[in-house]
C-alpha cells in the first residue's frame, strides 16, 4: 500500500498505531524501557507465553521425571510432531509434513543427504552467491562427502546488482547436469522474496529436486509449500518466530516423499510404534518425523508452544499486512528525511518481493549502528556497509519507526557517528 501525501509528523504515526489490529500483542513481549528493538530478524523478543511454556516444561520434568515422555499436557515423545502441526499453517503445509527438530544447518545436512542423489549425468547442486554462508558451507561439505569437487559441482547464481537475484537468471542456471537446488525463501541481506512457486515449477519441469531455506521468511510472510509442490524446506525459530537463542529448528518434507529412508538415520527417525522394539533395522516414520535424528531438545523446543500460539491467534496474513505497512512507512520516511545523507535502500520496494526487513547501505554503516544503539535503537550491522532494520509486526509500532528515522537524522546531522570506530564488533 502507499500513503498518499504522507504526513511525516509523529501524530500520523500515532494514528496508524491506533488503527493497528495487532497492537495488543505488543503487551505480551518483554521490551526494555527506552529501547526500540529492530533486530527481530536476528533474534526475536521473549514473550510471556514462551516464558511460561519453558516454566511448564521444567515443572513437567520435576513432576513426572521419566514419565514425562508419555504423560502431562505435552508428552515429550510427541512434542516435535505437535509443534510441527502448529507450525504447518505458517508455511501452507499439511501437519504431517512438518517436524520441529535439530538446528537449521543439521536439518539442511539431513535434507541434502536425503535428496541429493547424483548420477552420471546429474551431479551438480544449484545455489546462489547471496545466500547465508552456513548454507554454502553445508552444500560444499555434502559434495565432498559424495566425492565431488565443490569448485566444479556447486553452481552459484550471480546477482546483477550485488543485492538481489533475478528469477530468469536462476531458471537459466537449471541445466541438465543439476541434481538439486537449494535457495533462500528471503535473502538475508536485502530481504528480497524469491518466487518460490515459479522456481519450484521450473525445477520440476527439468526433473530437479528443489528446497528452500525459510530462516528469514517463516513468521514474516505466508507460504504455500504443499500447493507449490516444494520438495523440502528448513528454518530456524529464533528470528521471526521468537522462540529464543538456540531454539529448536524445523523442517518440511512434501508428502510425496513419505516412505523414503532418510539420508541420516537416527533414533527418532523411527516409526513411533516400532521405536522401542529396539531392532537394528530402521523402520522409518511414515511422515516428516522420519527426518529427525536424535532425541528432541525439550527445553529448547518448549518456547515454541507459546510463540506459535501467538502466531496462530494473530494469523500470518495479518502479520504480513502490518509488516508491509511498517516497512513501507519506514522507506517513505527514509526517503523524505534522510535524502541528504547518502543512504541507499537496496530492499525491493514492491510488496510482492519485499520481505520483513529493510536493508540500508552507507559507507559509515558500522559506526552509525553503534550510534543508534547508544540512543536506544537496536539495528543489525552486516559487513561491509549494511544496516538491517526489521520492524516486527507483533511488537513494533509505527511511532517507533518514526522515532528511528528521526533519531538517525539527528545522528547524521550532528555527525555523532564519528565518535565510534567504523568497524564491526565480534558479533555484528
């Protein structure tokens, strides 16, 4: 949407907040006084419901001991499946296609080990040059394990501008020797949403299996993975899903692949009915649960019970609508208030391809981020010159967006950023 003749005054932001259908959810999150938190695409804030869910899990351990695996409100033996069914609406999947397990990269290793099946002709993996490094590390190691040289067998689609990818360039790279495609749903820097539906269709036309990393899209935008026919996906839960640092990740496998043995089998890959028969021949679960490996990390999964409850009440469509309004308002204010200070917005401006955060480039980005934090605004620096700002629909306000841009304007006008070294910290 566009705000015609947009009022840049604070009172206008207050009016937008009054009309916000999601404003009551902000009360459920712990927000430090005097702080504007715009780094929810790196680590989401703690909600009271997530906190309570952890307390409940600890109390279940205290009360039931080993019987907690089958007793209590949320029996541990089935918790990964329960959380999977709660996650499914956010990605447009059937409940048995989703499991909460592992970490982002271990899930990626599992899925690539399961779906990368090179033969004499199809041996290459297609990715992109803008992806998060961890995904590329994993793909290269999987190629090495199969005896292939990553320099020859990993194809990375080039970006024309260093920030976004063209769908046509990705499709053009789907050559006859490609066996597997792994791409992000949303690019972690620019926030561009890739056309997952079309890319899946084009991959399948060429008999190529395709999967997506949803770390920066789940909880920020709706998906229709089952309808699109996506083969697999994986994600973390500590960003937009607000499940906490180190929280258990998730994966999706399309039901057409059910019945196949996972590439990396383990104790919890088993069918629940057969698991405690203690046989040395695996009988895999007949759903996404087959792609689990080890015992669920209960205390790191528990926050999701509270976090996903909030999402299912708010509705991902409403979350997306407010997110679009927040990021649009942010870009409009940047354009009107910061035009004299050499900032460049590299995120897509159109609603179809813009994710849940805005990426600004400036040659003094590192020290500008430090100045913002000194003024109580928490951004995210990305080397060498990027500033990510993520106004999150569940707990950020339009007034906070207004304050952020006007604070940034004062920092630039007074050159307060020059008090700091233009160098990232240990963790950017």
